[in-house]
């Protein structure tokens, strides 16, 4: 028998629904409500009863419903004044989802008629969670250090929706995401960390539903903690299916981070739907504009996100919810970290002289640093939002990494042929230290990328001069118009072999530059498969094969995958390439430090006038351990219209320059310009070439007296002719 018992256990159980031996304890934050009613249901929405919580303390309504058990579902009814102009959205007969819901009995599917006229049946219900019996088998988390991170951005649905070797019922789900064929694909590439686009329960915007579209990406959340049941084979088991995915990734050495959205919710503007936060405490959960007398204008949300509302992390309850959410995903769901969408919004605070402005010393940063769970997690920020003062690249704290759009734009422009960029390119290649300053931030603070989910895919970046977003039904006005892209001679699809050759070459150049740059490389899932969105650079509302990965690929596409795998393999075997420790950077203190020199093809160091020259469009990075017997690399970037023979730095007599990667070859294996051909120092036009200093295999068997004879050999004479003195 169900029975309400009023007991004060707030400090022991926290907010939300907490299962106890004698029932379920409910704590609901709603300081201005006049009454809070808990409605209980079965998972099939059959009504079990309703219970008005009798007591309230400090803004929290609470009570124990004796007899409530794990698996039962509930909704909240918040009664009181309904006056949006005062920030009140209380209404009898309107049912709400608990902000602390950890599982839902069904996904959010907006239906205006049912939302308005059959609200109780329409609204998804939170499922009471019991003690988890999921067996993690002592599988540890994977993330340890940012220097080891190679990000792969994926959408749970799109990753396997068309993958034929995944069982049909698992395609587009958490279990499909961790299918052995997907794991094998990621491991073949060398990926270390999978970044999942939003998995928290979300809802499509009403205007999209009217267009027969949906918010496919999921950046419109309702419940921050509940995994989207639409991605589960069995929606009733979404939590365990998500955990199975994470455990399987970890068993295979792959970390998992979540793209989380704390900047806005699906409740949109003042006239948007009331689903959860609005109906409980809109005044604290959201940020408002001010009147001329500085009082709050509850009739107008601040729209720093472009989505109708801005979540107010400056309030105590919002900060608590965000931190409780992060700890839940890290501990209960065992993820390794997060990417924060429009992260600046979370860091907006109001002080004496500022109102709702980014604060690099905000409470959210302090809370993350002070909490052991979040302090040890991988934290990646999208360091901007569309609001006033919203661009904050480089202003996040130590320990955080940030999406670097300056890297994206520079690399795109350089390889499409813009001139005068050598200085900026060199800066981007070495970790953008103009943004993430030496001594202040790790070189891995920069998350380098050339493509992200919001924009062109890699294939479209080299196939379209202009966006083609007509399918979004916004008259092609959505999405950015400046993409720094090129169609290589023909807009869109073509069979012209010369155009296709240029496109493949440019994709290899972009990917090689990305992976070999200092910082964390971010790869958009599907780029390795040459996925096209047919020129659409804003596919947020396309739940179709425009967004799904196509797995039936050509030999050229297989070569491209192998090329990426070869690049990542080189990165993983090198401490120099994945986290350079320059002698003048006191952020680091290791046993050895490194050198980095920039040279022209004639061997001369680049001079001041070269960095912005429109005549020179090539450079070589000579980088390595200061110890003359340590690790050394030469990386050539040649975007000239001609092949170039590079003059190499002198090295010891028992070393030689080994051509390791050549982007002018389909699979990256040097052939035309290889050591075997004697042309390893030649770099083809519009290509990237990587040479590593290796030890002559027979050097350990050769005496010092006979080494002079080796110097005149076919291989060594090109590197140190008559000279064994170390130089750099």
C-alpha cells in the first residue's frame, strides 16, 4: 500500500527520487510553488496514486512515499501562480519531469495537441532507480593524460544506422555503438577517445516538428542525467545499455567523453513549452534581461545561446544541478570526461560592475577544480556563445582544453591556397601559443580540428565553395557562409579524375596537418569514410542518410583510412609529436627538453620577412630532443605548385633521415620520393612529408674507425657529407 510519510532526510538523500528500504524519498526544489504533488505510475503509464508533499524547507519540498519501489515512475505537478511576467509558470494539471530524473520511461516526442490537451499521458515519466546491479567487472577508466588523447566525434544513431554487420535491432543504439566491428574500426584508426554527441534526453523544437523535421543532433536537452531512451534497444533498460557501451569501450582501451549541453534547455523562450525547470523555478534556472532600473525583466529571457533561453549557472540550484550531473555521469556511468557546448554561458555571472558576463574565476570553474571527480576528468570547452562578450578562446583555466577555431580557419585557408599565412601556420602547428601562453597553459589546451559536427565534413570542405542547406527549409539562411572551403574546380559531385585527385590530395594534407600539430587532434566521425552531407553545413535537423555513416567504401577510401592510421601510429610512438617540451616553456619540467626550428627548402631558417611573404608557401619544421642522440623529426609542408628538394639538417654519422609519410601517395607510404629511390628529401607539390631520424641498423656492429667509410655510402652521404658534427 502506498502512503505518504513526512520525514526530514534532505541532507542524507539529496534532490530527486531516492529509493529507501521503506519506500522512495522525494526532494523537489520549487521555492515559489504553493503545492507540489508527486504522481506515481507504472512504466506503462498506469496511475498508482498521487501525493501532495506536506513539508518544505529552504526551497525544497520533501516526503517519503512508503511502498514506492524501483521501476515505478513519477511526474511532478507544481501548483501556484501562473504569471510568466513575474517568472511563475505554476499550473494545476500540468505535469513536469524531475530535473534529477536518471531514467525516462519513453523519449520526448513533441506533439502540440497532446502537450496542450493530454499532458499527463504525453509527458515522459522519471523512473525510480534502485541500487544498480550492473557488473562493471572492475574495468577501469581509460583517460589518464591529455597528451594521449585522439578525439573521434560520433553520433550514437548515425554511427551504425547503416552498418550492415551490426544486428538490425542494434543499429543506431548504444549497443550498436560498441559492436565489435565499430571497436575494430576505431582501433584500426588509432583513436583513443570517443566524443559522443548529446545522449541526454532531449526534445525537438516545435517549429521543426511542424516542418516534419527533428533535432537529430540532440542539442536541445530536457533531462541532463537521463540517457536518451531513443538510443536504447529496450528503452526500459537505457541506463544499463549505456553502461554496457562504456564498459565495452574501456575494455578495448577507448575512453568516452560526453558532449553536454548546460547552456539552454528545450523549454525555449517565454512562450515555449513548460517541461521541467520553468514549471518549478524559472526565476533561478534561467537568466533574464534587466529593466532600466536594473530590476529583472521576467518577461524576457537572456538569449545568449540563440536557442530562446540561457541556463543560469550563476544561481545556487543551477550550479548544484550541473555539478551533480557531472558527478553522476563520471561515477555511476563511468564516463571519462566532457565536451561543454557553448561553455561560456555556463561561466556567466553577475557582479558589482558586470551583469551575466563571462568570468574566468566563476563558481563553476572553482567547483570543478575543487571536486576530485571533475578535476581528474577530461574537460573540453567550446569557448564561445553568441551572446555579448561570448568569444573567450584561451580564457579557460589550467586543466581545461578548448576548441581552437583559429586553428581550423588557418589550416583550411593555407591548404586552399591563401598566401601570407606561414607565420600563423607555424603558430598553429606548435600549439597556438599566442592563445594558450607558454608557462600558463599546457600545449594540449588546444583542441585542433578542421571539421566539427556543425559545418562541412572533410569531403564537403574540398567539394563545395558554398553551403547548400535548402533541405533545412530555412531558405539556405542557416549555417555559416564563410567556410574557407574550395570545390577544387567543380561544385559538388563530379567524375572528373583531375578534380578528384586534387580533392584526395587536399584531404590527406588537412588530415596530416591536423594529426601532426601540437595539441589534441579532433576527428569528425565519418571523415575517414569521406562522408558527404551534399554541401549542407548545418545538418542538425536531418535524421536520414545525410548524417548516417556509409560503410560501403571504395579502395581509395580504404587507402585514406590507412593513411590516417599511419599518421596516428607515428604520433603515438613519439613523445615529441604529442606533447613537445620546449626549452623556454616552464609549464613543463621533464628530464629533457626539445628544440623546434623552422626552415625553408634551401635549409635556411625562416626570417622575419618570410613569415608573411606571398612568394614563399612552404616550410619545414625540424623538431626533436635537445639530446643529440634523441628523437628527431622533419615535417615538410609544401603548398607550392612545384616539387621541392629540401636541404636537411646535419646529423650524426650513425643516423639517417627516414621518409615515413608522404601525403602525395594514396596510402601515405613513400614510394616515388622514398629512401629506396634516393629522393627521400624531395617533397611533392601541395603535400606533406614526414621524415624521422633513425639509427643505421648496422651501426652497432661497426667500429668507430670504419664509420667514415659508411658516411660515403649511398644513404648517408646525403646527410652529413664529410661532416659528422651535430648541428640544428
